[in-house]
């Protein structure tokens, strides 16, 4: 089993995104550092547009993730509604 991860700049906008990721990925863990937040999850992690919108209280285009994205690892599967990182064997 391998972890996937995503890291964001640490700021007000990413706080809601991180909260949404943790709500939808209960096995995820957070590494909160001074300038960034890294989220790891075993095998797969899904970021759902609908959950981010609920937490932010506004419409959210998943492409907005890239504004504050530092790095990620895993295979990317992206639609208008979900952004998934996984390891496909």
C-alpha cells in the first residue's frame, strides 16, 4: 500500500479545501507546517467540488486547486466534480 499526497500553501483559501478533503477522506492525515499543509492518504484521495462548496459557502471550480497547489503524488483523474489521486496497480 502506497500513500498519495497533496500539498497546498497555507492560507485562508486553502483552509476550506483542506477541511473538505478531510471530511471526504477519513483515512487522510495532515502534516501542518509553517508555509504549507500536506495531506497524505493510503492509496487514494478524492477532492469533491460539492464538499468544498459546502465548506466555503460559495461556488468552487476544481481548477482553483491549482492556484495554491505546491505538489502532489499519484495518478490524477479529474472531472468537473471530483479530483482524485490514486495508485493504480
